[in-house]
C-alpha cells in the first residue's frame, strides 16, 4: 500500500480571515477527506509572524496503487465543480501544494 502526505501552505485574503477559517475547517477540509484515499486532515497556524503562508494543512493519504490516485480524484472533482471554492483564500501568491511519498 502506498502512503503519503499532501501538505498545503496557504493564507487568507486580507480582511477575510474569519471567512477563510470557517470555509477551510467546515467545508474544504471535509470535502478533501471525503475523497477515497485521504484518511485524515489537520490544520495548523504558524506561531508568530506567518508571512505569506500563515496556515498549513497536512493530509494523510493511503492508496492501493500510488499516492497520486486520490489527488487525481480530488482534482477531477474540483474541475467538475463538485467542490466548494472560496474567494477568502489568497491567490497572490497562490497556495503551495507539496506531495510526499512515504519511504521505508
């Protein structure tokens, strides 16, 4: 079984922090965790000055084949309009998404 992490660094649009928090915790995180292969998700806020990316989300992934399979399904759902977007997520600079594969 392939295991990995998807790590997302992001930040709110200035002045829309409360909306960002609400959307991320109550909508976005549950939508991602509903995709088969995403087994958990946790959010973190940087201690002190967060700079451009004060928030971090870490998602655990497990897949029979490859860790990119659940990510491809998430992207498919997003492209098909099956996910909820928010203007409260800062797009300049855009979020940084990094995929890690577990090694043993």
